[in-house]
C-alpha cells in the first residue's frame, strides 16, 4: 500500500462485487455488496523503486502502477497497468525550481513517452494471471463493452483519443 495515496483503483461487476487495489501495489481485493471481503489476489511486484509524492527527479523516478480494472462476464478481471519504459529519462527535461531543486518534466508535456501499457487478465476462480499483453500504447481507462481509451498525440502535437476493443483469442 502506498503510504501517501488515499486513492484506490475501483471496479464493480454486474453481480455486485467490488474490486479494489492501491495504484502502487498489485494486491487486489474482492468485496461483496455488504462489505465482506470475498477474496484477495497478490500480483507480481510492480516496481523496484518505492513510490514517492512529488515531482519526478533522478532520485525520484516514475514507478509502475495500476491505472484501472474491468471485470468481464467470464469471471476474469482485466488490470490496466502503466509500465515505466526503460528509456523514460531520455524523454524528460530538467527544470530548476525556486530554491535550486531540479525536477524532471516530459519534454512535450505528455506521459506516453514514459510508460507502456500492460494488460493482465486475472482468472478470479483460480487467482492467477492467465494472459498478459504489453505494448507501446498509452491506455488510460476502460469503457463499457470491452473497450479501452488510448491517449495519444498526432505528429503536430494535437491530442487525440482512440477507442480499442480487447478480447482474448479464446473468447471470440
């Protein structure tokens, strides 16, 4: 659990179950409508670096984090993760703050050069990850109907949103 974050990533399903996790910890809890904890699933460690509040710096790099979750009708939970790119630092510029502290900001103001998106599919009946996809996309949210929202920019810097359908090959 992140000691500075009060925000939890939350999802619900049609059966009234509530799924929750801290963004910086891959410990997903499943709750009943009446508040009883039904199950908990421990995923892999997200980051070797502990998250810290505040601006990025060489001493405070970005960390991998859970962004959103979406249950499906086949008793699986889709987990959207922003995975820090190995070359994230090359997309940053140094900015000197008042007092002389140097922080890092994205050169173009966009976070998509810092993170890849990762989708893990958790089988809720076994508590195991049954599929994983990682790619050079910057997904930020799930919407209804098995759709992801991608945040991106055109070559001239114009922001753009795109919708992507997702599915497992065996679920057509």
